[in-house]
C-alpha cells in the first residue's frame, strides 16, 4: 500500500489502489464505496440491486459496479488482479428463534455473512499479499453476544469473528492485515428496531471506521473496532 493511501487522498503520481466492497448497494457498504472513491480509490462495488449499482456508479467514475448474488452466483471473476482492500459488508439479519429457523434459512445466513466473505478473501489473498493489503469484515454487536430471536444472525457473526481472527494469524507472515468492525445499531434498511432513528449511528460513521482500518499506518493493524452510538442504546 502506498504512503498516500495511508494518510488520505491519493495523488496522481501514485498508482491507483483498488478495493472490492460487498454490500455496496445499501447502508454501510455503500458509504464505504463512496468514501473510498472520494479518497481516490478504484472500487469494485458488489450487490444484487442493479438500480442501486447504477446510481452508485453514476456518482463516481472510480466505482465499477458488479452485479452478483453472493449466495447463488459463481464468485470467480469478481476479484480483479490488483486488490489493496477487501470489505465484506454484505449481510442479512433474520429475526428468528432457533425453533423458527429452517435449515435453508441457516444455510442462507451463514452462506452470505460468513462463507461469501471467506470465499472472496481466498480469491483476493494473492493480490492482497503483493499489496500488503487489508481485509475488513463488517461484524456486529451480535458477533460477541447473542440475543433472543437473533440466534442465527449472532451465530453467523460469531463465526465471522472467528474467521477474521484465524485469518489474521494465518496471514501475519504474508503481510495481509485483517480487521473487524463491529457496528452498533445503525440507520440502514437492515435495522428495524423500535427506536427514534435519530438516535442510531449514521452509516457514514461506520464507513469512516472501515476506511480508518484500511488506511491505518503500515506498521499496525486495527484488529477490532467497536462503533457504538454516542448515547448507548439497548441493541
Ligand atoms: N444496520 C445495523 O444496525 C447493523 C448493525 C450491526 C452490523 N451490521 C452489519 O453491517 C453490514 C451492512 O449492513 P447494513 O446495515 O448496511 O444493511 P443493508 O442496508 O440492508 O445492506 C445489506 C447489503 O447486503 C447486500 N446483500 C444482501 N443479500 C445479498 C446477496 N445474496 N448477495 C449479495 N449481496 C447481498 C445488499 O445488497 P443487494 O440487496 O443489492 O444484494 C446490501 O447492499 C451487515 O453485515 C450487517 O450485518 C448492521
């Protein structure tokens, strides 16, 4: 990673850095894509919603939209040859108890929230090693504590935390760093809690934490970043 990306906007004499961002059609992932593009990064923006992808791509020539269902589509070809950062923000959050969750629902939440992140990381590792790049997994408070009627989601986020922690030590010698960002309740379509939405975290604030992990000084990695609302909520 070049020096200018560690501190902010790229200058024209530096090679372009590239990020792959999932969940880029909405909420936190979309803000990550926008902020990285504003900093001069080339962004491969992944999601299923074609209209949202078109809108995002229209906002910056640095953003390349890639339509893909990360559960059902072949992931080959989504990761370019040069990658400096991978952000896995795509996720679903079924509000069901164990009693009410079918095997298919379990498979879906684990496939998107965990397996897709691992599969993309696997494909990006050679490029990330060359670039001394960064992987950021967008986790959740549910990655450290489970709540009723949220168990499949919490199980997937606990697994995602283990993925990040294991991958970090596996890749330590290879120069790839791995960060987890744990957002609290954030004002995106995913959050349906009965609360004054003004009290929620803004998605751009979570995105800033993701960008901070990616642009951290080369001698460190920001392993776990918890982003909580200024005034604590019960979620
Ligand atoms: N909002 C919160 O309160 C909160 C709190 C803690 C953690 N988080 C985490 O933050 C991350 C981002 O969530 P968000 O709040 O920004 O939610 P969001 O606005 O609902 O965005 C979810 C994203 O996931 C993508 N996605 C869903 N299914 C997909 C699939 N099968 N294939 C590819 N992409 C898929 C969606 O894109 P398409 O529909 O276009 O495919 C969308 O871009 C998630 O990992 C979530 O668990 C959120």
